[in-house]
C-alpha cells in the first residue's frame, strides 16, 4: 500500500492562467454529461499543476481532446483508464475516472471488479482484452501479446487499436505527474470514489 501524502509538492497555477490555455468557460456547462461531477467547480487540480508549464499544457491539450473525441466509445476508454489508475495506484485518476466511467455506462459492479483484473468472472471477452492489454503494457515486456492482439482485433480496427495503446501511455504518463507532484483530489469533489486496495 502506498503512503498517503497530505501536502502537495507543486501547487496548481492560478485558474486565470489555465482557463485561456484550455479554452475553458467559467463553468462546465453540461450537468448531465460525463464531466458532470465538476460542473460549476474551479479548475481541476491536474490542469492547474500542468498549468505551471503552459507550453506543456498547450501541447498536451490536443492529445487529450483527440482521445476524448476519438473513435473509441467513452465506456471502453474509461475502462482502460480505470485499469491504468488502479495498476499505477493513482488516487486522483481513479476518483475522477470512476465518476466519469459511471456516466459512460460502466456499472458500479464493473468498476468494483476492475481491481480484480481481466481474469475475474463476469467480463466479456472484449472487456477482458482491454484490461489485459493494460496489464501486458505495464509488464516488463511492455508489449501486447499475440493472443490479446487477436482478441482486440476482433472488436477494433487499426486506428482504434492505436488509440487504445495511446490511451494507456498518455494516462500512465499523467499518473506519474499526479503521483510525483502529490496532486490532491479537490476539496469540492463531493464523495470522490476511493482507490481500492491492491
């Protein structure tokens, strides 16, 4: 179990600096959308911390936007991100993406099953392949196995597989930033989902 940190190593940049970079309105406007848990809230801490390097945040924003609006269903990409968050032990990433995943159609039972991994009973072959892909990429070999590749290829075309691989990489990188900077879950996030024990 990783230690819980009560202080941050890097404070978020001021919201007035971050909002123009991200093209963010003063408030998130869709109360029923996947980001409904942040409606009317300040700039999320993850964007604030990245805002300490405006050029980096400016460069990352199109990648996040492309993945959010890409060819994958939100449910599939969120399932992948949740497995990344659990395996990398990112409390912040798990809290936000468990909330987003619930809005994207991942049931509470499925979210609770993510920590058990791809071999847990109840997953479809496609869902199990998504989770196994994350585990294989996080292994020392850092490569999707032939079996998992074949399973993914039965459900996704080549651009979608590239998006899946990129999603694992981007959100693993983001988890490194979140954990190493000790980015805290926001005080305004009511009842954030807790990262399950490993």
